[in-house]
């Protein structure tokens, strides 16, 4: 594992995204959910999902992510409202 992606710059944002998921103890299913949200709302920088509340907020209101709305709201509260 890289140190939050900085040691493996050639791979782009993927190591950093994975490191942050590992840090937050996000399981595979939720990591996939977050990756799908990031790809839809921040394809140029998937890490932005951890920094910009708008990415998750857009997902809550998107019909594609209706089934995961409770989990997305949980992340919104945990990361941005605490």
C-alpha cells in the first residue's frame, strides 16, 4: 500500500482512492458504490468524493443510486457533518 497514493504517482488517483477507502475501513461493496459515484460525478478525480459533499449529494438525488441512498446519507453525515 502506498502512503495515501503519493508513493505511486504513476498510477494516478487509484492508489489514493484505495488508500482512503482502506483508512475508512470501507468494504468491497461500498468501495464499489463509492467508485461508481465518483466515476459518474467526478471522473477526472475520484478522490474528490471524499472532499466534496456535492458528489455524494448528487448521488442521493440520482435515480441510479436510489437503493444506496441510506448508505450515501450515512457517509454524508460521517464525513461532512461531524
